[in-house]
C-alpha cells in the first residue's frame, strides 16, 4: 500500500474526481439539489424583510420600492394579498420545499456513499483474491484485511463529509449574498469581526488538539494494560505481575481522567468563548445599524438573521473540512491499494489441463525478494503414482519448492513442467486443481466440518467424505464434536486442536480429485504413533496420484522412492532411504539422531 504521509492537494483532488466519476449523474443531481436547497433557504430568509415591514406598518402594504417592491410585485402576480398571514404561509411553503430537498440530498448522499463503499469492498476483495501471493507476503495479510474491511468504510465516508461541506458552503454563500445585498458596509464590518474571532479561535483550538492526542494516548495505554491483564492473564499470574500491571493500569487511568477533563473543559470553553464574542458582535451591529446606517427594521432583521445563520457555519465548515481531509487520505490509500492489487494480478496461461502424469523441476532458481537465493538449481521429477520426499533443516527451502509447484510464486530461472509443458502456460486454476497441497498450518473456514472437508470437491457424497475422514483419522475425534459432520468449526477452526486441523486438511486434500498430493509437514502436530497410522493408511490407499512429502520426522518418508536432502536451497543428496543411509551423509546423520530420540 502506498505511503500517504503527506498528501498533495493534486492527489486529493484526483481521488475525489474518481469518486465523482463513479456515478456522475447521481453526483451532479446531489450537487444541484444542494444548491437548490441553499437558494430556497435564501428565499425563505428574505421573507423576514416584508414580514417585519408589514408587521410594523400594521396594515397590508400596496406600494413599495427596492427589494420590498420586487417582493410585492411577485406576490401580487400570483394573486395573493400581501398580508402578514399570507407572508407567514408563504414562508412555510418555501421552507417545506427547502427541507424536503434537504432530506433528498441526505438520502441520495447515503445511497451514493453506501453503494460506493459496497462496490469498493467487493472490488478490493475481488482484486485481492486474484492477486499474487507475493503481494500478501509484502504487505501482510492483516493490513490487507484492514484495507478491505475498514479503510473502504472510511473511504465511503468521504462522500458524506464532502456533501456536507458542500451544503455548508452553499448556505454560507447564500447568507453572505443576503448580507451584502442588504447592507454592504455592515456586512464587511461583520465579516471582519467574525474573521477575527475565527482567527482567535485557532489559538484556543490548537491546544485542544494537543490535549486530544494526550487523551488518545492515555486511552491506548489503558487498553494495552487491560489487554495484558486479560489476554495475558496466565503469564501475568505465572510471573507474579499482578501488582505491577495494576499499578500501571491505575496510572494510565489517572492520566486518562486528567487529560479528558482538561479536553472537555477546553471544548466547552471554546464553545462559550465563541458564543460570547458573537453575541457581543450582534449587539454592536444592532447599535451600529440603527445609529450610523439608518437601516429599516426589516433590513436590520434580515441582516442579523443571515449573520446569525452564518456564524455557526464557520465552525461547522471547519470541522467538516477537517473530517473530509482525514477521510480523503483513507480514500487515496484505498484507491492506491486497489490499483496496486490490480497491477499484481496473477498471470494465468490459457492451456487447459485435466490429468497430469508427471511434474518436473528443471534447474529452478528462486528468491522471494531478490536478496537471498532461496532455491538453487533444483531439479527433480515425479510421476503420478510415485512418491518423493524432501528433508532438511528448517529454512532449507522445502516449503518453497511446493509453493512453486502450486504456482504461489514463479521461478526466477529454470522451469517447472507438467507433462513437459511449463506450468505457467496452463490455466492457473486448472493447474492448481491438479495439486492437493496440505500445509502445516491450514486455514479452517467458518463452516461445518463437512463444509471444510468438501472445499475442493463440493459435489462429494457423504460416503466419500466419510471415507477420506477415515483415512485421515478425522473419524477418531468425530464423537468429541457436538453434531458430527455438521459441527460448526468456528472462526478459523477455533474449536479444533492443531492435530485435528491437520487431519481435516488432509481429508480435504484427499477428497479433492487431484493428481499430486503434496504434504508439507502435514502431520507434524500429531503424536508420532498417530502420525504413523495416518501415513500407513495414506500409503495403503489404492492411489492413482503422486505424493510429494516434506517431513521433519524422517520415519514418515522412509518409503519414498526418492528422498532429496535440501541444504541452503540446494539438493545435497538424493536416493532411497537405504541408499542415503549407506551414503552416511546429512540424511544418515539426521536419521541417527532421530532414531536415538
Ligand atoms: P523450509 O520449508 O525448509 O523450512 P522455507 O521454504 O519455508 O524452508 O524457507 C526457505 C527460506 O525462505 C527461509 O530463509 C525463509 O526465511 C525464506 N522465506 C520463506 N517464506 C518466505 C516469504 N514468504 N517471504 C520471504 N522469505 C521467505
């Protein structure tokens, strides 16, 4: 994900333009409706002028000049008498339309925002599903998850704050126009004073931000300490940390209390300071208006009303723009994330493949990050029906070999062939359907046991499920589950132990109608007698697939046709179990150590 520490204005505008392009007609409708709302607000406000004048005159007015005259003509043209009652009815009508339009703006905005958010989520997940595994290594799955779930929501809120800022700006513009139309000198004077107050407010608000940060920090410490005291409760008790944790918790709570009181004091202080100064300005202007400019009651009334509608908008606009800016950075990040994902799309060939007889590695070299060579000149082959194994110290590159076979990554040099054809020429999904890979730490889906076993073969019958569960020894813990095959496994299989998960994963792979079964430390969490049983039942199966196994416990790969010992990404020896023992190399040494154990 791109770094967005300091976003340029151009990037922000580009991001907003992309949102506008999402549904241009709808976006334009919202903008026009927003403008219309503000315009009606201005019209409604203008009623104050004739209302006050008519009220003061105590009788219907039939003739007037200037603004009042315009109003009068407009009224008479529709044939409505210019009385106080009808003026009040008129303003009620205008305001009804104005707030209905305002409701529509809010409603349409929500539609646009939520649809955009939903689309962004679907698009990012879709792009993530199609992206190379290497991208997940670089960015971390947690960050990617966060981008898909949380960042997209924040990005959608940009629309909310954008529309709100726009509405506020339109309204401010209308109020300003009214003020300047009625009394330009006073408007200038009022603006200068309001501007001055807003400027002063910056000095009051700035420390409030600092205190706000302190509150957030204190809150975080409270959370972290509480986390240690709950999630880490076992170690807290084992290491006698109760008192230490409690003291530090009490201290962070104290800091939270002190800083949040000070934050609240600042907030109410700022609000009251603002209210006080604007009220003083109001009375100053009433005096100024009457004594120096000789405004009529109607003119002064509409002017003051416009000014007082305007003044809270200034601070509202401030906070809306602040929020908008914050959310635009999420938007820029999410859009950048989506672009990156799209660029890192997995490449697929277009050859179809239905049955693979032989896979081969031909001088394969590979490194994850161009820094360290992880595989050097790996060459081996295995037929369907054959059995090869990789052994070696951890970090030697064994898992990498099988990841490459499943096209999680592509080699830097050399070739991986399926029936003599480079595997990147095949359709990637079809190729993967030929390989059943069982990883050491498999993922369990939030589904039933059966749902988890059938992930690679949704059409399997219950009998087939039962058969593979018997081979993988899943049936042995079936009785411990509340509803047998229908038991829900919970988020990432929380209800299963490590060994149970491995057995479910093995059953899953056996059910998948693949040509090569790849076992990457697939039974490492089982105790050794159970591991032997599982191994024996796999080998005893009437199988028509090849096996590629990676094992730490050498006893499980004894029966392989060829065993390859990897060291630092290189095959240092290969042969059958007996041959390797005779060679007295690395394998023999490891085997001797394990046999003693
Ligand atoms: P083994 O299976 O033999 O334990 P691996 O194939 O898992 O070895 O790892 C080989 C080397 O590649 C190790 O140095 C490991 O740190 C590195 N490695 C493994 N996976 C990744 C990855 N996703 N990104 C970067 N380096 C990796």
